[in-house]
């Protein structure tokens, strides 16, 4: 039947290097939905941080956020979620005191206190933009463990790439490693990385599998487009995996399809080539058959 669901990462994929949605990407997604193909934005961002991007695209979208921990409609209805047990979150925080300056706990809450930090350096050049765009959702609590009055979505670490690789190494060696999953994102050109600690089994790929199951789509019906390490599992799951030309090295050489960069509207190119192109060919064949121009001999 061809592609029935397209999963698109946001940062480094849908957005160009100016953090804008190229018009070609916008048009391709709208046309895709008009043709009956579902589109999901699959991102490490929280719902409220991803929503302004989704609202720039005038069509129905599914939102897979927090690296697969939460699935929502564009209108905000929760379809599925996996929270991290607060006991596990506490153990993770207690095991990483040396990384506390870059740590936050993220909750599934309506507005205020979604992101809780122990320390906030508002003018940090790597995180200044994020802090100011999310100011209304951010609060502070010291020690950070005291914020764990309910199960969070995740514990999140951010900072320089080398420092994030260090916290990742600590978390991979920690006792009880099977009680949580890790999602790693790296932007080497910006020297910025993220490590998310999630409910065990959570990933973009696991969420995409859940969404496909909810909709009745087969694995071969799913296309995924991504650029970073946290996209690996969804690309592995997709029947049609596509990596951006600006992808991290770890995603290249896997034998997956490659499209243009995020500054070349690579998402639009991939959709046209691997989803709409096939759909258009089938539509044209169907039209010719209906007109008597092609059919059984």
C-alpha cells in the first residue's frame, strides 16, 4: 500500500540551521496529510516546546515527544505515556552529583514547573535561548531530589559534548541500569549535548512501534527521517529509513536512504521521493485504468 505514516525529527531535520521550517517542508507535509498519510513529529522536545513548530504547519499532526515517552495529538490530548518512577529518578540524581549543574527533572504538567533545575545560569551561551523561550515552564528546587513529588517524564542532562559523554558513561555503569533507558543527542558543531533518562524501553523507535500498532500500520508502511543518535531506534524500526545529509557520522554507512541537508529542505525531498512519488504513481495508474487507458489484457 505504500507509506502510511511518516515520522519526522524536528531539530536538525525538519528545521533548518536558523531553527525555521523551510516552506518546501511545510508544503510537502500538508500535501502528505491531504493524501491520507499520517505525519508524526518525533522529537526530544517537550510537547509545549514542540507545539510552536507544529502550529506552523496547517494540518493535523501527531506529536511524539520527550524522546518517545509521551504521544499526544496536536490539540494536546494524551494518547500514550511512560513515566520514569520517581525512585529511579532519585537514584540517578544521587549517583551524578558532579553533573548537577546541567541536570533537570521534567514533568508532564499543564504549564508551570514542567522543568525543574537546581541551578540555572540564565546567560549560559549554550542554553540561554532555551532558558528564555521556556521561562514560564521552568522553576528551581534545591536539592533537586525534593522536586520528586510525583513520577517525572525524565531526568535531563545538558552541556558540552565531552561532559555529556561522561555522564552517559556513568549512567551506563550504574547499578540498576535496566530500570531506565538513555536517549543521547549530540551537536558537535555547537559543542552541545543532551542525555535523557527515561522509563525503560522508551525510545523514539519504541514509541513509533506503539503508534503504528495503535493505527494498524505494518512496519513496512512506516517512513522515518532523522539526523541524530536519538533517532537511531526509529530509523531501525521504519520500513523506509531516511537520514539527512547533515546527520551525525553514526547514522551514515548503515545502508539507509540519504536525503539533502536541513538547509536544503531535505525532508521535502525525501517525502517527494519515497512517499508522495509512489503515491502519485499509483494514483496516475489508477486514473488511467479508470479511463480505460490501462488495465488487464
